[in-house]
């Protein structure tokens, strides 16, 4: 799985350099700790879950395939959240490597499930705080209300 992701990343980099030289603009990959899936990907995950629950075997196979892709995508988003939080806490690069290596070698099933869950719930709860916050009501309206009442 990690090998496939690595190959896909290399293909992306090669295509990015080729298409950039041909004059096409490809959006570069931003900083990994700020990477996030769109909110709409949750519907693909839900469709995969529904497909697995349907009685038709072909729909179950399709649902499982969609689930594998979406779980991998949310696992990567969970790694992004984890990386962001470790960088904000000041965890050094060597210590992050030790933490990831220990998590992968010692407790991978739990680590993978927890990281995928963090990635999924980041869609709704924004653990990293990268979405713009709603503006509080301005004082202009309060000043107008005070001016109306003597």
C-alpha cells in the first residue's frame, strides 16, 4: 500500500514537471500538515458503506473497493493532522520518525484505525484550525441600536 502511494506520488511529480513545461498549470502540492480532503469525500465513504450492506454481490465488491480507497485517503489526512499537531507542539524531526516507526511496527492496526478516524473527524471538527472562523457580530450594529434609543 505504501509502495503504491509512493509510486503515485512520483507519477504526480513527473506529470507536474512535464505539464508545467508544456504550459499547463497543475496545482502544486501544498505543505503536508495543511493538506485536507474536501467535505464532499464523506459521501463517497458513505456510498461505499451502503454498497457493502446491499445484498447484490457486485455492489458489495464495488463498495469494498470504494471503502479501501476512502479509508486510505482519510488515513493520509489523519497523518496530515498528526504531523500538523506534532509540528505545532515543537516535536523534532528525529522524534517524529521514532514515533511513526514505533506506531507502525508496534501498534499498526490500532494506529491505522485511530489515524483514519482522526482524518475523518477532522472533516467536521477541524482539529488543526485551518478553516476560517465566523466573524463575530460587529459593534456597528450595537452602536446603531444605542443611537435609536435615547
